[in-house]
């Protein structure tokens, strides 16, 4: 499968969040060509500001692997992670991060561009328009 294929899986998670009236961010973790974790935002349902899709996915992936380091894994996330999530991504020593669309207001690249682990490879803009449109549709619905 390609980066676009895995990002489509993350978009499916983001759509679940949208349907649950959560900010539509979705994430999947892939290890050795197998999805080992899927998640979407749960901040409203859990009344927990840390329940971002990336945090949920990292926790599930670590549990699946039986260890805290994800250096052989790729995290696909529909929206650029915030600084909290980027910090967790760094601590997990994630091998690769694939981002759908940028988050100019709250993304880590604005506030902490060097927070990721030095070995983490980053790819951006995978299915960018589709990822961004979900966010636009969600916030338009809220107004």
C-alpha cells in the first residue's frame, strides 16, 4: 500500500470523529506494512484535552507492540500534530510521520519546529485537500 492508501484509512478515522462531533482528526500507525493502531479525536467524549488522535494511536500501537518505542513505525495523521502530540511522537522515537494537511494555528511546526526526534522522517501534504476539507466542513457546521 502507498502513503495515500494509508492516509485514506486515517481519513476514515477522521470521518468517524466528524460524525461523533469531535474535531475530525484521524490517525493510523503502520508497522512492517500492517496497520497496528487506528484512532480519532476523543476529547469531547472523554472530556480529556489530551485525547487527540495521535495520542490515542501512539498508546494503542505501543500496547500492540509491547514496547514504548515506535522506531519501525509510520504514523499517518490527517492534520499536523500540535506540540503536545509532537512531543509524544518524539518520545516514542517514531520512524516516520506522514501528515495530511498543515495546521497553521496550532501545529508543532509553528511553535516547536525542532521537537521531533532527529531520526523521524516527515512527509507532508498527502491527500492534503481532502484532509483540509474535512476540517473546513466541520468548523463551517459549527458556525
